C-alpha cells in the first residue's frame, strides 16, 4: 500500500484547512511515511515562497 498526504488527513477545500490527524491511530511505519510526506511538502512550500519572492522583487524593480 502506497500512502500519500491525502491518506493521512482530511482537507476542507472550502475553508482551505486540514483536520488534525490522530497520531495514535498510526503505526510506526505509517508515522515515518507521514513524516517523509510532510518534509516533502515543506520543501514544496519553501520553493513556492522563493518563487513568489523572486517574482515580487522583479515586479518591484520594474516599477521603480
């Protein structure tokens, strides 16, 4: 079984929120997989922040 982020929690698309996951329900193997997925998600978010920051800086330079 291959687990993905969506297997670990419920997403409320309307409010853009995530329901809290009860970690007690997960095995050690599942917890490790969950942690790996979270680490990949953090990197994805950091890349997006850098991309948007670069775009913002370029726009600010353009309008000086």
